C-alpha cells in the first residue's frame, strides 16, 4: 500500500526521538552528579591525609607493632573481595569491568588453593554473583550513588571483624578509580592487612614534636580502625564519581546514536515518499492510457 512504509518509518522516528529526549536528560543529570561526586571526594581528602599522617607518626613512635589489623598471615588460605559496583545500570562498561576484575581475582585465589569471601556493594554485583551461585557473605545496596561515611563504616566493619577474627587472611578492594572525567580505571588494592608506612626520610626528630596522652599504642588502637574506614570511604567516593562519569558518557553516546539514526530515518522517509509519489503517478498515467 502506498505510504505504508513512510508511516512505519515516521512511527520509528518518533520512538527514536522520544528515546533521545530521555538519554539527553539522563546525560545532563549524570553531568551534574559527577561534579558533586568529585567535590565530595575532594572534601574528604584532607581528613584522609591527616589521619594517614598521624598513623605515620605513631608508627615512628613504635606503636601498633602487634595490632591485629597489621597481622600478616603466614599463608593466604582465604581471601575476602570487596566489590564496589552500582545499584543502577545504563553506565556503559562500568559494572561489567569491575565484576570481571573481581571474578578474575576470585578464580586466581581458587587456583592457588585459597577459599574466597564476597562482600558486595551495589545491586549489580549482587545480581551477577548471586545468579551464578557464588557464595555471598555480605551485600549492601542503596549506597553506591551517594555514599556516606556511615556507609563506609558498615562495609569496613564487616571485613575488619572477619580479618581480626581470623576468618580471612587478606582483604582486597575491587573498584573503579576516578582519574578524570574522561578516564577511570578498575583497580584491585590490598585493604587488609593495613600497611602503616613510616614518614618519608625516617626522621626520628618528627616524633619529638608530639607529646602522647594516652600512650602512642592506645591512640594507635583507636585510630587504625578509623584509618580503615577512611580508606573504604575514599574508594566508595571514587567509585561513585566513576559511575556518574561513565553514565554521562554512555548517555551521550546513546544521544549521538539517536541523532544519527534520526538522520538516516529522514533519508529513508524521503526515498519512501518519492517512491510513493512515483508509484501514484505511474498508476494515474497507466489509467489514463487505458482509457484513451
């Protein structure tokens, strides 16, 4: 039927334009959120740097030599993986890249004869590992978009307790590190046992500027768990910024593709309209010749 193809293409164009409006809106929302996530990460940095500096000074003072969070196991029999993904999709390869890296770590641990423990942040990780019948020891959701320090404390508390109790010998973080709006990288970091690195230069004179009350060991025991929480918080903030940046790029790509598809559909509609007009003219000419 003349014009039927044109009507079909017109409906498809309308659908593409509707999708384009949604992806454009999501791109703008993600752009706003990534800026806020960057700012939150920057705001949290002074606290992390200061607590790291204090830990360094306490280490120089000889504190924490036998602290449980610094315990190095003689053999790695069980590895805990903290996998940080998002609760929502439409973020390009963001979740897939993290999950694949975590699964590689898990399989590598198993190949070396070690058991595993999964602590998952984000619904995407829980859905993936749950569907494949992996053993999940803890799962958190509702905190990937805008993580708080209390969220980080909950996650860090689970793995800290497991490590201190000797249930796991090592804890590794798998998350996406935010480098810039255009660049994010999946990283695997050792989280526990913690490493209290001495200050650069090893200058013992630095400790003379501090008078400890109570003793350095008591302060160290109270600060080291906070140090673990700060590191977890920094990783979650990095992951949140990376998620929004990845979603912004994915939605921009989808919007650009919709624009290209609209142009192609316009061309197809023009050809269909021309074919329809040509067909109608041919029918009219043929009818006139038959009547003459």
